[in-house]
C-alpha cells in the first residue's frame, strides 16, 4: 500500500530538518511518496495568505502531512499561526497533540530519567479563536479572548490519554487550574473523574498547572502521561523539551483517534530564523516526528527501526552543537539513514 505524504517544509530551518527526516524515511525502503506543498511565508508574500483557500481539501487527499515549521520575522506571529497551523488543526479536527518527552542516551540534561508523554487538547480551549477587540485606539479599548471547553472536546482527549496511560506505567496527571478558573476547568476535572470509572487500573492525579511546572523541573521521573488543555499543554511541553535536551529534540503528532482525517507531524522548535541556512539545526525532532508518522500510518516495524537508529546516533554521535556535538544537520541525517 502506497502512503501519500504531503510535505509543508515551511520557513527558516524547517526545510533543512524536513530534508533529513525524508532522507531517513527513504532509507527504510517503504512504498511512500512525498508531495510538496509550498505554503508558508513565501506564499503569504506572493498571495497574501499563508496557504490557498482550498488548503483543507488539498490536505485531505493525503494520508499524512510532514510539517517543518512556519514563521518569519517579516510576518506577525498571530498572522502566521492563524493563517496555517491552527486552521489545519481545527479544520481537520486533530483534537489530540502528542508530544513525547524522553531523554535519549548521549543527550546532555540536568536529569537522568525523563520519560513523559503529553496529550494536549488541540482544537479548542484557550486557542479556540473566540473573542474580539472593540474601541481600538481609544483609552477604553478592550480585547476579549474566550476559552472554550466543550464536554465532548474534553471527553475525547481525556479518554485517549487514559488509553495511553494504560499502555505505559498507568499514571495519568491532569493539568488544571480549577481553583481560579471555575467553569472550564471545573468541567475538565469532572470529566476526568467520570472517565476514571472506566479506567480504574490507571491512577489519576489532578495537579494545578503552576505546581505541575515546578514538579517537572524538580522531579520529572514522577510523571508518566500528562493530559492538558491547549494553552497548558503548549507551555508544559516546552518545559519538557528542555528537560529532554532542548527544543531541537522535541517531536509532535496531531492526530484524531477514531476520526478519518489527515494527521500532521512536526518538530516543535519553530522556524528558528536565527540559525536558518547555517546547517546547524538539530533534525532529531523532525526525524522523531517522522517515526510517529510511520507508526500512525501502520508501519510500526519501520517506525521502531527509525527510532532505534535515532537512539543510536544520539548515543554514539554525531550530534549537533545544541546537544554537545559539532555535527551539521546533514551529518546527523546521514548517520540516521545509514543506521536504518
């Protein structure tokens, strides 16, 4: 069966790391074809939009999307985000964003035992896009940003997190702030308790997000699976990336278990315009994201081969300078491809 994968290489260092991920996947010899979609800042400057009006229909014709990164100093960040990434996540109903945070052998960190999996709600919450501004430019100008928590939206991502916890060490930590946010997060807490009845083999913890952030940097080994809202998941996973060696190590998968839609896989380090074109960006997050993609496509053996090769390169080198080495982006990609 041929897998048709769309590639949005994007901006900055995005094309550099995506090229190495493709190289590593190609070395596996799978029946997989790549299809480039030239969307991002270049498209914005040429057409006034980050992607074309029929982008969702285009993406739906593929089995998966490998995304590098989008963003450039020439375009405001909120224009970039709301012009491409969030419309894709919401339009495709990719309600769960998976972010593994595991410290691989050979990667420097202040901790020796980091192995967490974050499940971030991906389509509503604080990033629902509900709100507006009024009286712009006046002293009494007001901006409203409304977080949206629906019973079904919370239920499905928490249910998925419970299922993942059952496959791991059996502990689910729910990031909340229901002491202060008494509507959305109280609903969130109630749904976690309700679903726990069907997953009694999982131990649950309800932890306020500020306390959870402190715990992550003091005792990350105490955490297994963490489920969080859109905003909380966004913030906590950047902390987790630092614990696993830096943003260049961080992979992600935006998926929708139970829904026939096109998933998106991307490293979460951003476009890094300060190092773009210098050949020093760390491709591990992109290659790891490609491994998550293969697993989701049903190529589990190939996914494991790619992860083992990635672990071997992290352990023995070469490594880019952000994780203690001196290798180029291409050196790391070549090494992973050679190992598979």
